[in-house]
C-alpha cells in the first residue's frame, strides 16, 4: 500500500541522492549513508513513519 504522493517521492529520491553523494564526493562523510532511507522509501512509495502516524500524501481515491 503506497502512502507517498508523486511529489513526495520525487523529493525523497533527490534528497537521498544528494545525501549519498556526500559519501563519495565532497566532504566524504559517512553520515551520507543516511540518504539510503529517503532514497529507498521514495523508490518503493511507502514510508513506515507515515504508516505509524497515519499520514498519506497520495491523492484520495474516488469511490
């Protein structure tokens, strides 16, 4: 079940890529590995924190 909208997913993927770039380029800090979390959640479209707090950024379904 997806709980992330398209804009949310795109933003997460971009943030994930930028954070991962910190590992390989720039300051080469290991903190950039945190970028895996938004990258993976953006790719699969499901966020465990959103599920926990019952947040959905997907458009409402028509009945």
